[in-house]
């Protein structure tokens, strides 16, 4: 295996497009504490949950997964967004996002926290929580690339 610094010395013509993560259901892990940020435009508050694949379920093609590498090679994120605008519309959107965050952390991730925990405390406690979700292909606008969206979350039983 070559380190990244050495990999930069590979001729560009020798670099091929890697296989895409196969579609299907995976066990995902929250790999880092979620981050809070504001979009470059300043119009959106964003909460991002960094994810790493743990294992593939039976609906994932084993040959495609082997070509991709392994479920653990999959990294992705789930984002929750609300507008930064003030006023009734911004407040309503923020309330909706907070409710979606709460449900995701309590019902899907099953974060272990006190009943009186704040959303921020739930976020901090979500590190290493696992859940099921589907990896779904989405083509880029120009059709050259395939993006992987994480959808249809469910708790691990």
C-alpha cells in the first residue's frame, strides 16, 4: 500500500475512476461528534453527522461490495439544515429541524442520555451510535459521477 504523499507522484493518466459503493442497506456508525456550521452564503445553519459504514446487509451485492473494498471504506454524512433568517418563518423552520434532530437521535440512533438532555448533549452523546440505512445512488448533474445518499434510517434492533 502506498502512502498519500507517494500517491501524489502517480501519473494522472494512470488514475482510474474507483468502483461506486453498491446500493443497499448498511449498518452505519456516527464516526465523529456532529458538527455545527453556517453555509458559505450565510443562509443556513447546518448540523452534520459524519458516518462510516460498518457492515452490509443481505440486499447488498457481495461482488460489487468486494470491488468497492468493504463496507468500512464507506464514509458519508447526514445533514440537517435550517435557515438563519429571523422571524416567524425562520422560527418555524428551526423548530422543525430541532424536532427532526431529536427524533433521529432518540428514535433512530437511540442515544443514551438523561430525559432532560439538551439537543447539544444528545449530539455529543451520539458518537459511535449505530443504525441501519440505505445507500442510494444519485447521479451528478453532468452524469459523470455517482453520489451516495444515506436514506431510510432505522434503529438497530
